[in-house]
C-alpha cells in the first residue's frame, strides 16, 4: 500500500490548494463523462474547504454530492452532516449540484440503509472522494470496534452500512470501504500532530484495527499542523 503525503506550511495553504485540487479532479472527470459523484465528510475539518470550493466555476449541475457517512439525527440538528453540506458546500455556484441523501426521517438507519443505497448506486463509482480521519484511525463511520465493521470492510459489502460504535453518540450510516476505495480520485484531510502520529502508527495494521488503511492505497493525504 502506498499513498502520497503532502505537508503544508499552514492550514490556509492546505485549504486553498486542496479546494483547487478537488475542482481540477471534478473538471477533469466532467470532461470525460456526463456526471460525477463527489463524496465528502462531515465534521469540522472540511468546512473551510467547502467555503472555497462552493464558488468554483464548474458545471455543478452535473455533480452528484453525497456524504461519506451521516449521523442518524434530524437535518436541523447541529450534529447533522447534511446540514453542514447545505450551509457550506451546496451554496453559491455549487447550489446547482444534486444532493444524494444519506438520511430519511421516516425510517431508522437499519431500515433506511438499503433504500438509500439503491438511490446512490446508479451514480457509482465515486469520481472524487474527500475523507477525514480520527485519531482512533476511523474514516467515514468505519470505527475500530464498531458493530458491523467487518461487513463494511468486506469486498461484498452493500453500498451503505448502518453502524454503531463505542463512544459514538448516535447510530450512523456509512459508505462501505469498497465504495470509498473504488473512487477514481481519493483525498484524505487531516489536521494536527496527533492525527499525523496516528497515521504513522497505522502502518502495517489490519483495517479492522486501522480502518483508514482500507482506503489509503493510491490516496493523497493532505496535512497541516
């Protein structure tokens, strides 16, 4: 397994460069196909990247935006990743993009995962994916010790897997490893020394212990202190 590690002088430089790289990847794929699926994480780290990317001039009407994972909370919850997308990515020029949902109010996450996955599958494979990583080496909602991690890591996994993990406040749904790893362009965004050290510790570990390793091969890792 190999990946490219890019060390930036500061977070501002990372945000600007990463937003440009994502836009370039999207443009390149739109030049070769009718539509592109673009998967992104929630949480606090990607917000500034979204703020830059949403104003980029490209044909957003041909981009399908989806989350890599979602907490099973109402969209008006401050913990909703969908809310983050609507407020910081699918605005400005990117408002023309189509959002593929990872949440339904009328079902629990176990019942909804299959139905939501069926809506996503026609847009696959992912053209571009941006991932985050926790200090525990989770990515998306692929957490060490999660109840359905083995299923989500399987090459025969469904598109979406419901997930419950120790320490997670609510159930979640996550794109499976085979969907994430199948993206044509993969980027990982991490900030801080703790996460850099964690990534170095991940070397040689099995994906069950370091789920990030299920998607790292061929990825670009963008890091700043």
